[in-house]
C-alpha cells in the first residue's frame, strides 16, 4: 500500500502525523514503541518487537577479557585548545 503524507513543522522540529488508515493498519496507539531506520533516501518506521527490546549482549560481556593493550588508547585523538570548554 502506498500512502502519501507531508512532513510539517511541529514545535521546534518537524513531524509526520500518523492518522487515519496510516494509524490503523499497523495498530499504532499512544506510546507505541517504534524503530526508525534512516537511509540516504529516507526512513522507515516499524513497530518495535519484543525481541528487539533487549540487546543480545551486556556491557559486562563486551568488556570481559579487556586489557589495557586491547583498549587501543593510542588511537584516541588529542583535542585542540579551541575544543576545550572553560567551566
């Protein structure tokens, strides 16, 4: 099904209103969690599924076995003086 809509000003940003058949087909309701996939030519919005809520790994899993030699600290860039914020 191909539907057309218009992106409009919404507060300080832009919005795409989900109404009518666009709202009813995927059964969107208030606070429906969605995932937005952005590509160079546009974006797609799909309802978030239960399985996509939890990541397949934890921070602990990712850092397990990490050593100073494996952290690649030598790849960090030294900030310029103009990039420092005076607090």
